[in-house]
C-alpha cells in the first residue's frame, strides 16, 4: 500500500494544500470525500472560526481531514486547546523557517496523545530533519514554484534531498497541478503530492468568482514574489497591489520597506479571495497557474491527475536513451 495513504488513512496519495480564505469546509470535505486529504487553511484564524470549520467539515465528511497551524509560539496554545477538545484526525504544521526542535516535540507529543497524525510542510531541508526528529508522520517539502509563502529552492531540488534523508513518507509540493507533475514527483522518490493552486479553481471552492477567473486567465509569467524584506516572501498573481509592494521594496531599506508593506498587505487576501478586488487584493497562486484553465469538481481534479500519472508511468520504460 502507498505509505502516505497507509499513515493518513486515505485512499489516494494527494493532499489538498491549505490556503487562507480558500480551504474552508466545502473544499476540504470534497477533497477528503474524493479519497485525498483535505486540509483546512485556518493557520491564523481565531478560535471560533477554527471550531466552526472543524464542525462543518465533520458534518460533510466522515473521512480523514486536517487543520493547519503555523509553527510559531503565539499560535500554538489556543490551537492545541482546540485539538484536545475536537481531535481533528490530522494536524498539518506549516513552517516558515528555523524550526525549534523543543517547540515541535512539545506540541507534536500533545497532538499525538490526542490521536492526531502529524503532517509537516517545510521549505528547508534542515527544518524537515528537525520535524522528523520531533515526531512528524509525513513530510511535505515545498519548492519556490508554489503559491503563498515561498523560499529559495525548487521542488526538483528539495524532493530528492528529502527522499535521501527521511524515513517518513515524503510528499512533493510546489508546481504540481496535473498527472505530469505527479509522475515527476514519483520518479524523484516522493510517496505522494500536494496541490494548491489547481483547487482555487475547483467548483466547491468558496472564493469570489473573479479570483477563480484570475487563476484561470493567468499565464506562465503572471506571478511575482513580494515581501522579501519581511523574510516571509509570498508568490502572488501580478496586479496593482503586487506592483506597489515591489515598488516599496525597491525604493526603501529592508527595515523601512517591511514597515511600509504592513498596511499595504493587511487584509489584501480577504479583498482578493472573498471580495473579488483583483487590483488591490492578493491572489496567492503558484507558477503552475498557467496550466489551470478550467473550473472542475474536486473529485475530477484528483482523479484526472492520478489517471494521467498512471498513464505516464505505465509507458515510462518506452523512453529511448539512444
């Protein structure tokens, strides 16, 4: 049996990446009902919203699903209270950079005691190693092609390193939206894949129609990275907001730019995803958005991806080297 499926109790080795204002109960339940692992994107949400989303998801599916948390101390206490009360099947630990092993061990142990499996997403190999030592059950490594928070190495660089070093199952993330990406991930040794951007255009995703259309219309050079000055850069669709953020970084010192960016970026994701403001709002899609060109049901996205990967891998031995 596939190791990711065995550990997480799912049918298909696909994880729906958590995205703020995107990964709410309808999308998450649809992904889980389709045999994948749906993940609630509630990393910075308040306690009431998180509890509501867990309750709503539990009403829509009896399959395993996850909730994400950002691994910074100020997030972990109230989230852990929710975990011990509501016991979501899987905890999804999102990292930015510089994991602390004692912090991870403390909370991973509590979450395990509550009966949760733990998935960790890292963009640095050092963080992946720390997370495994602290008790992670599945390791996702995300390359800079992905939307939202990005770092500096590509998925094709991170995955082979992780596979060589990790004993736990490795999942590839960043720049994957179809079976070709899945087949490539498997060829590099990954046990499964995570996809995010492609689910932004899913039928079940409750975002503004303008945001879905922006993802569908975006081309191969339609995304940019902003926020380097904050040490937490993000990839998003290029628009008026992104241009302003890039201008601020170009014209100011790092410290001053970080200060000036805060009011510009504040609430921008809500403006884009919930309100449909495609000029002043953020749409955090990955480079793979160029391959997302239609709205499909979640189950079809997952099944099409797996079917295409199976077809490619079935014929891979036909490749001629001379």
